[in-house]
C-alpha cells in the first residue's frame, strides 16, 4: 500500500512539471526562466497557501475552489497575461485545434459501436479490456483503502467494483471513455470536507454543468492554479510516515516498498501491483522457510521423538530434511506434527521421501498428529503412520495429487 501511494504521488508530481516548460525559439521544450518562472512559482505557492491556511479560518467553502477562483481573478485583474506568458486551460488544447476550439461539450447519444461482432474482434478487444479492467479495479480499490484510512471508515469494495463495471459498460454505449476512482479528485474531495455519497455526485454534476454551460469560465483558469492544487494533492497523498517507518521495518519489506514505488513511476500501476504481490509472496516464503525446527527427546521406549514447529511447505522442505538423521537414529523414530502443519503436496512428498530413507535403513518411522488428508496422499509413508483419531487435527491442504 505504501509503495502504491508513494509511487502514485510521484507520478502526479512529475506530471505537473511539464507545465513549467515552454517552447523556445527553435520550437523545442525548454524550462521557464526569469520573470516567467518567478511568476509561475508565485502563483503556484499562492494557490497552495490558500488551500493550506483557509481551512484554519473557515471550512464553509472548499479551500481548493477559493484558491482557484482567487488566483484566476488575480491573474485577470492585474492583466498578468500581458506582462508575460501565462498558460490557461484553453492552452491545453492541441496546437492544431486552438483556433476556434473550446472545451465545451454536449450530452452524448446512444450508439452501438460500429464494429463487426466476430471472434476476431473479440480477440482484439479482450487483452486491452482485461488490462483496463485490472488497472481500473486496482486503482479504485487502493484509492478506497487510502480514503478509508484517512476518514477512519470502511468502504464496500464489492459494490465499488460492481458499480464501476456497470457504469463503464453503459458508458461505452454512449461513446465515453472508461473510468475509475481518481485519487487526485478523491483527495481534493476529502480535503474539502466531503464524506458522503453526495460529495462525489456533486463533483460529477458540477463538472458536467461546466462542460455543458460554463466552458469559457474553465478556459480562463491559469494552469498555475491547477498545478498548485495538484501539488497539495501530492503532499496529501505521499505517505511521509514512510521515512519514519522504514527505519523500523526489515530490509525485505523496505525493498518491496521501494520496488513498488519505482515500478509505479517507471511503468504503470497494474504492473507495480502484480510485481509487489509476487515479490511479497516470495519474500514471505523465503522468510518462513527457515521457521521450521524440531525439539528432540527419547521416550521411555527408547524411541526418538521429533516435535516439529513451523509450517511444512515447498519453501521449508530442505530445512525439514536437514532436521533428521536416518543413519544414526534409533530403530523407531516419531515425527510429531502437533505444532506443525503440512500446507502443500511438496510437504507430503518430503514426508514420503523421508519414510523411504528410514525404510532403507531398516527402521520404522511413526508419524503422529497429521491430518487424514495427508495420510491418504502418502504412498511409502502410509504403512508407517501411527493413527490417533482423537488427537489428529482437522485441516485441509492444497495438493495437485487430489482428483
């Protein structure tokens, strides 16, 4: 979670840096300099200051809205556009569309996509649709988790996924683009005091209203104001506590945190989450592979008893085998699984192989407190299992030998 949040905050921050570039005399992108840079930085800092300090005075109006309106009024009131180059929202349009172009839109109309309904079309669309669905669901659920943490609430992930899928399906029949929960807008909503469903609905309706009826007002907003708002989002999104936490966590967890952050910045969110899950699973298996050990003692009958502790699975099989000495052990050996469990077929195979080694030495291996499912899967070890139905635990294991 920390890696995802930090990576996303860095991505949002880097995306804003493009607004600090202008075209030079050769038509190439170059960083702002001189008065232009100072004015841009001043407007950004002013926006951030309003958003930061206004809630300390009043929360009657959203601080972000006041900041955007205030900075926009300042730029146009002082005619700063005439003094230097100030980019506005209208300047975000492609160069070949600026003349006479506008951000204004209209309500969409229902239309079935004009594509042939064949298997070939299905195979073309399927990979992209799966990727988009995964990215949308992952970002939405992680955003939901972040918002839950900030507001001390618990959202309903199933309803979020169902609603998003239904909305995107309907949206496609109106020529719209797929969408998901936006962490930037969610952070703005939360920081502005929004807590209920009405806050999200209001944001959507107001945005629709501006696009349909008030696009000229949106086009007048200087990009510096929007950059300042997004910088506040970055500050609120980034988990600054990571720098404190990282000193107390182990190096494996720190590695996963940095890895997910880096992959999020370099590649994309979906790949970062998949990589994080895989690496975390491998780290978990590696750490627990060494957690299996045994206490040994000799009972009154002269049998050597191995009391196992820890999970027996594919990662701990080698350590499990190293615990035993078939060549020097006495005639009867007991493996007690009272404080251990067999989690997969690799563990069963390890017991199976160990039984074979004791048999080669002409010795008997007794296995206690193991589940009936494991006994049914064992071949060589089956005749050496000492059954105790009253004490055997009832738990299930996953195995590819079943069926």
